[in-house]
């Protein structure tokens, strides 16, 4: 792997700008940076999932229909998707630290207002703002990783981040449920406000600037759009972006459909569903750690990614055969096993697509991170409602969506990324 101060360009080692003081300090304090970046990536799922147990109570407290209250989730998710497109280019122009701190402050203020919202409409509006501001943590965390690490180190760091951020969706509903035992739904936002304040202070105190002035972009919106256009025009970057987004869509289909499939179709209790959901999340995190600790450095990132995509494809095909009755009537255990394998394989697909895409973009890590994140959220949002298109008595749509996403992800990987071509992986683009 290239040493610090070098970069890979078209398969060759060339000189790279020396590390800034912030970069060098951050690399020396790796554990602390890992925890800070892990907290930033965990904050959005905490904001989404900690609130889920309170939805019925919000409906009654604000005297609003359930469909309106559901828009508070949609608004937050939309904000997270769109916010990355704004914050990513900002961080390439002004550095990582300033946009991140501004985003965190706005997040704290928006969350505090959510706790005081008198109407559902007010809550929807400030949940949108909360998502827009919270997107700063997602997109800048990935950009900081790109600033500090390259190649094998970067892939390992993404796998470590998955360990931290992967725990958040597991514990968030549990935390929300415990909060509701001692207070009302507004208490959930009070707790999120405190978490936001603490994380803002930690970022301000311990996370230095990682993008030196000589590597920043000048120009305004036009330059940002040209940068993104250049990224999208790069076939290999676009391939990894679409591959990761489609894999994430298969994951989103599982998240959207699994409560209905496990409890309504297969008759499991809410406790059984919670147990299966937790086991699947543990599988994803565990395989992510195997990827980072054992595979990265021993096999190529493309090979590990190919294994992950192949496993997702086979498991989604098996789920379709089981849920459609082609192999006869099956119970919950085989279906749960198929979902576990599919979820676990995400631990190979997600960190390696991010690493391979960002290795091509040292000059525009913020914009690249924004495109990666926004694509995943938008493709996932499109796939999510399709899982219920055939009604409440079949799990076939979930499996069809997952298989379709898996086939398209493999196609993008093979047609656009072309992993067999020598000297292509990790090639850095020139500054537009």
C-alpha cells in the first residue's frame, strides 16, 4: 500500500501533498477519531429509530392522523438524502470542520424545537431540518476517512465504522421504549438534543481539520455541480456508486418489509421479530469485521465485494423460491435463515463499495461522499414502498425487489466497474 504522503494514480505511485497537522494528529489518535466518526454516522439512525416506538403516542398527542405522523419519518429521511448534496461540496470548499460544526449546531436547535412542536405540521418541518443538518455527520465522516486513509487502511476503517453505526439501529428502538416508560414522546427529542450537544462538543474539541487549504476547491455552486458532473462521468466511480446504492436498496427492502413478513405472514411475536432483527444486524456487523480484520489486505477489495454481491444474489433468489411456494410451503426458520445470510453479506458489499469509490476521488471526497450517500438513500426510498405492492398476504414482493436489486448491483459491478481490468482499481481522478 502507498505510504503516507503518496497516492495511487492509474496504478502508479506519485507524490502527494504532505499531511496537515490535523491529519497527522488524527491518525495518531485513531481510536478517538473512530469513536467520533462512529458517533456521527450513528446519529441519523438514532434520530430515525429511537422515535419509532413513540409514533402511536404522537398521533394522539398532536391529534393528527397516522398518515400525517408518518410524514415525520419521511421528512427526516428526505432531509438526510438531500442534505448530503449540500454539505458534501461545502466541505470540499471550506474544509470539513466548519460545515460539520454548523450542521451539528443546526441539528441541536432543530431537535430541541421538535421536542416543543405544538402541531404535526411543525414537527414535520423541523424533522426535515433535523435530517438536513444530521446529513453533515454522514457525509463528512466518510470524507474525513478519505482524507486520512487510503487503500487497505480505508477499507478497514469503513468496516470498523460499520461496527459502531451498525449497533445504533439495534439499540435505538430499545432506548426509545425505555424513555417512554418514564416520560412522553417529547422526551425522546430531549434525549436526542442532549446527544447532539455532547457530540458537537466532542467534535469541536477533538476532531481537527483534515482537509488542508491547498486541497480545497474554489468556486461556488457552479464549481460544485461541475465536480459532481465529473464524478458521475467517471464510469468506474458511477459503477461503485450504483452497486452500493442497489445493495443498500435490498437492505432497505428488508427493513421495510420484515416486520410485516415475520409477524403477520409467519405469525411470529413482536419479541421474536426483535430477536431476529437483532441477530441479522449482528450478522451484518460481524461480517463487516471479518472483512476489515481478515480479508482486507489478503484478498482484493473487488474480490471481497464480488463474494458479497454473489451471496446477496443467491440468498435473494432462495428467498423468492421459498416465499413464492416453488419449493413447497416453508416456515419461518428457512426464511429467517435466508434473510440472515442476505443481511450478513451486506458487511462485504457496503464498506468495499465505499472504499473503492472514494479511492478514486481524493480531490473531491466531500462531493463523492454526498453522491454515494444520496444515491443509497434515494434508491432505498424508491425500493421501500414496492415491497407491499401486492397486499398484506404475501412476502413475494420483498423477495422480488431484493432479487432485482441484487441482479442490477451485480450488473453494474461487472459492466461499469470491470474488476478484471488491471490498473483500474483505486485509480485517482484528476482535479476537474
